[in-house]
């Protein structure tokens, strides 16, 4: 039986034994957020977890349970919280949750940690949570703890994006529930994707500012910000291959693996 990469599947003695090897531990940061009529609410949990699982298997690491709630969905990157099913946290709450989980992992012997963000809006609360954790750990005398924070979608070759978007890449924010996420979901959880429900009311045309309250009609009614047509598991595999190879190289460099 091969060793699991799932931290939560270990017994406490097995956990202690595995942590004693000083593995890289991954903490996926997800969200519960609308992703159009063709994708489930847990896309931002499935994708960073899937990437973390593959990289952990490559490097002999462990994957901690994914945080299922993220910072509140924003119109220009997630459609916004007016969609049913979006369950977000305040930035301060999320930062403190991340701080607590990071500190508890460190006090349990973890010394190399990677926060793998899967929800665009989590970026700065994750920075704050990690900064607070590092400050607290130093006060506790733990000075050999090293952490990285990253967005998995940054680890893709320009040539792959050109191959996926011959007419030009619309940008990460507008790719919400669109070709990239749909293709990766077809690769990882095809059972949760309904391609017959892919909408055609995008892409969104947002102004270069935010407005409160949100003006009606700015966000496509479907919640999909670009185009999901043409998504395939094969394209998802192109992305996953890049994610795993480039992420693994970055971690080997930073952690001296």
C-alpha cells in the first residue's frame, strides 16, 4: 500500500513519524463560491487540492485539509456575493484562521509549509495570516520555520496559454468559471461538470474600478466571466503538467530538496 499524501488520513503515530522526515506540507486555501451553472460551488477547493496532491506525490510531501471558505467573492474576479451559494469570510476572520492553522502545524513539527491559493480573493488575507503566524512563532522560539504562499495558476508556461488562447489570454480574473477552471475540473472531477449548461453570456466588460452598491448588469447573469466553451480534460492536463513541473522546481529551489 502506497503512502497517502493526505495528512488527515494518518493516525497520530503515523503523523508523528511522517513529520519527523521534515516533508513539505501543503495547505490549500479554497472557497465556497458560484462558478456558473455548469460547475459546482467547490471549484476553488478541488483545484488547489488537486495541484497540491500531485506536487506532494512528486516531492514526498503531505497535504493538510483544504480550507473550504475564503474571502468574500468580488464582482470583477468571482461574480460577487449576490449569487446564491457564495459563503465568504471577512478578511480578518480568514487571516486569523490561517494564522491559527499555520501556528498549530508548526507546533506539531512542520517546518516547511506551502499555502496553495485557489481563490483569487484570498491573496491578501493569506499574506496577513501568514505574517501574523510568523510573528507568533518567532515569539514562541520557533525560528526554523519556512513558508511559501502562491497561486497555482501563476505556474503555467506562456506557450501553454498561447496554445489555449490563440486570440489572446483574457487574464486570470476574467477566467473565473471559464476555460482554465472548467478544463481542470474536467480533468479532476468530471462528474461535477455539466458541459450542456455552459453559458454564452460572457465575457464580462468591467470598468477599471469597483462601485458600491454593484450596478445591475455589470456581471454576466450566469456568473461566468469569460468563455468556457472548448474546455476539455486534455487542456486541463496541459495546465496540470505545467503546474506540477514548475511548482516542483520552485519548491526544490526554495527548500533545498
